[in-house]
């Protein structure tokens, strides 16, 4: 839940924004979402590349994704 909210906040703030979070329900779980690049689509929509880092008991996992919105 916190990871999804962090991704949405990073997208809203725009390119370069990083939002950190800590799980409210699981101990030793945290992470951050960083909006890395915004691009325009040919149809007028906008895409934002986001890198998520999730840390579970010291083990870090990184996931990149592209979030797009229609015009």
C-alpha cells in the first residue's frame, strides 16, 4: 500500500522526485520510488519511467516500470 502511494506521489511531483516509504504492517520492509524520465506519446499522453527499490530485511530489489496516462 505504501509502495503504491509512493509511486503515485513521485509521478505527481515529476522527473527526479524520490519518495521514501516504510511499511506500516511489516517489520524491516521499506523502499523508495523515483520518477526518472517523462516522455510524451504521439497520441498526446504522457509516460513516466519509475524505479522502485524495495528492501526486505536488508535485501534490496530494484524494479523499473513505465506508467502512462492517456491524453
